[in-house]
């Protein structure tokens, strides 16, 4: 249960940090506040300006934590490693119940700044106004009646020689009690440069003022309403969501960072990623891809979502599967580059499509793509391009990953696909050349897919500058074939032409053209200049499906006609690789489920399982000794599990069965 906003004292905060009841998740970013910001923080507190709420979390799962940063800012000890402690789930639960154990989810910089100032790690000084600097209405008050805000000159990083100064850490020590006035005077007050040269009377008066200031600062530290906070009891899912949605500044965190803190005791995820990138410097590796692949393996192809990963994966799983998955990940990237499926990783349409390919490789006997047969390769080629042009992974990608991993697992084992739904979800979103006009954003997967498909068809695109093949390590830009400046100038009154400036039909991937200035030049002009240094430019343009007549200037005055012609050429590519192959692929790779008679079915509800029998012919469910319709049986099952009868359920999406490959499917598949 999450508590409403509460308050606590600064003293309570510091004491709980000392007792290690308040700690940081291991993945939190480092303390970075400059000292000046700590002065501003105390200034806000004294002036009763809201400094924002601190958000604590009570975890319900194993996690690694680290101490608050108490290192000096420079010199000896400034670079030592912070103390790291790992707790299992049982230890976390015990600490939460007995010592109010909390993690700082939001407010680390403020909390650390307060702690360092009160403990004397950072020197922060309260500088008091001299009497003559006070407003008249304040002077008329008794000294004890004045507030800290009324007497504050500033918070500073050093003592003020001209004003009475109280170091925050000294005031905190004094506020603990147990010190005699003589001890306070000798240990703290007499060290102030402000009192140097004062006579006995002035010294006595300022010591009295010093004690009153310390008392008032002590009251500030002890005030139960000084800091506001929220305390969140969080499961894995909410814990991850909180960080993904709240860290809008600084380093963005996601659930993989929480997982890293969970695994830390037996597997250092960050170090392993660094090692991986050192081992394979030509590729970039996405932590989430590796983690979800391991989740697929551990769950036997059933679950890869965030909650499953945080709840079920442990460091033993990572020690067992990490090296194998990473090796396959590298092989998949090599395969995609070598077969020209991608021109560079930064232009890869769907990173998540790596996971099914890793699973395919893992299931293959030879563990190498070069050893797959033509039957397998033909399906992978179709699946890859059809997934992109159907935008299969644009939403609900976890479901697509699971389904496709199971499909490629079957293909790797020489088995046909029994899930008809897979084919219905691989239909191209591009059904005519005119559809290409609407794709103009490089973030769109079809936009990227078209540019990569060009590379695939050409078996590697060539550079316009010199006709050499483009390589993965070249920095590529989606170059405007008709320059933007030229279109805006030449076709300024043509709304259709202006709307198609960024259309993918006017783009192609090449390194930046550095030997000429394109600017507002006509295509024929800048391409003719390139041709002077690259006699094979005509051949190169054909690879990029750019009509070579463009060099002669035949399209200079006809931009929309150029877009139409190139869109037709691009559509033909999509048609050849996806649309026209659909029927043949279905005929070759689909096999209707061999299910007849009665089959065992099951369902899970509120984490409880219930079993029944389904008669395929009559489409009736036998549950608790009685025959029911599919949906009626689902309602009966829910009532049996929860005692609640006010439910209405689509039974076809409630009951499941195991197919020939052992995968869970809704019985809705059987009626299709």
C-alpha cells in the first residue's frame, strides 16, 4: 500500500542513513550536486520554500544497494568505491518490517547534500546578518523571537570574517545535546575568525548569539514537518515503471537497471556488457535483447515481459546462458550484415527481430547460419521482410517475439508452422506504389525497411562518390536525391511537390557527399559534378533505383513525376520480396493442426489453474462433470476459482491447449 504524503525531520533522515535504513539502489546515478546547490537547498529550507518531496520505496524483491556518497570531494578517498550490499528477498522483507528499510527512488541529490552538510563532509555555513543589516521591524524584536530567515544573510561555503558564522555540522553536533557550554566555546566558537580581536564583553555577547543560533538550527533539524516524502510499497513491475517514467532528467533508467541491481551479487551485468563490446568491437549490443532472450530460454518460450524477468530471473540463469546468447547475438548481426539485410545497425528497422534469429541459431544442430538448408533460408528471408513491411513489431512486440521465436524454433527443427495467425500478421502495409508517398520520417520502420531493402536487392549498395561498396562502419545519411533547397525554390507554388520533400522515394543511404556543395543545385547539376570523378555513377544510380535520366536533367522540372517513378520501382521490390511470395510461403510452410476428438484444455485465473476437456466437433467444454458452451464453461471456472458470478467471458480467449510443439494456444485457433 502506498502512503499519502508524510513529513519527517532532517535529523531522522540523517540517523536512518547512519543506521543504513535509508540506502540507494545500486543503479542510481552518482551524486553530482555542486556545493553551491547545497547552499541554495538550505536557503530554501530556512525560507520555507518547498524543495520537493522525497520518494522512498519499500522493495519486495532481492536487490543490491549502495551507501550514500560520503567520500571527500577531492584528495585521499575521493575515488574509493562505495560500499555495495546485496539482500535476498527474505532479508529485504525482514529489514522492511523491523527497521523501516527504504530505498531512495527520487531525491538522492537533496538527501545526500543534507547528509553531507550535517555530517561535516561538506562545509556549509549559516552566515548571520549584523544588527545594523536587519530591517527596522526585526530590530524591534527580542533576539530569541527572531526567525532564522529574518537573521539570515546567506549560506556560504566558508566562514564570513565580518559576520557571525555557524557551520551546519557544528550546529548539528551541538543539537544532539550532552555538551557543556565551555566545550562548545572551545571546540567551535573560539575558532571563528569573526571574534578575533574582540574584547571580553563583545565575545560574551556573540557567544550568546551563537548558542541561540545553534538552538534555532537544532529546532530546524528536529522539526517533523521539515521534509515531505512519499513511501511506496512496490512490486517489480511498478518499481521499474516508476524509474522509466520519472527519470526525465539526467541518466534515463529502465527495468534492466533494476535487474542489474538484482543480479549484482552473482553477476555484474554492466561489466559483462563492457566485456562483450570489447570482444566484438564491430557491433553494438542491446542489453534488453540479451535479457529477453535469456528469459525466453528460462521460461521455455512462454514469457519475456518485464514482470517475469524481474520476478524470476536470477544470476544463476545469467551465468548459465550469457556467453551462449551473446555468441549467437554476434553471429546474428554478422549474418544480417553479410546477407545485406541491414546496411548498418543504426538503420536496423527492428532490433527485437534479433531474438527469434538467436533462437533459430540456438535450435540449429550446427549452430551456424551457413549450415542451414535452402528451405529454412527461404522462410527467414520472407519472415524478415514481411515482418518489417507489416510493421509486426511496432506494437505488442513481446507477443510477436514469443510467436516468432517459436516459429523459427520449429523451422530450425524442420517442422512446419501450425499457427495460422502468424501468416495473417505478416501482410504488407504497402499495397500500392502510392502508399510509399506517406513515409517521410526516418524513425518509421517502413522508411528504414525500404532503404535496407535497396541494399539487399543490390547485394550491397555502392557509394556515389567512388562506387565502392558501403560498409557497416561508414556513417550514412538518408540523402535527398532532389535537394530540399532546390525543391523549395523551384516548386515553391506546388503544394504536392512541397509535401513530398522528405518522402522516402526521394531518399537513399550514402555517406555524406563531401567533394561538392549540393545546396540548391538541380539534381542534374550536382550529379554531373560527381560523375566527373566517378565514371561508374550510372551503374551506382541503378543500384539505388534512381532513374539514370536524372543526370541528363530530364527530371529537373518534374519532381512529382520522379517521385512517382521511383515509388513504382521501390514498390516492385516490396512486391517481389513480400506480397507475391505470400501464397507460396503459406503453401510451403503452413500445416493445419492435427487435432481431432477431445483434447485437454486449461486456463489460469488469479494465478490459479483449472483444467477441462474440449470436444472439437461439438465445440463443447466438459467441466466439473457437465457439458457447457465454451464461454459458459469459462464463467463456471472463474466462479469455482473466485466465488464471483458476475463475470462475462469470451471463452475462446480464456481456454488454452498445447499444440504439437508444446506451445500454449487459445482454443480460438481451433475454430479458425
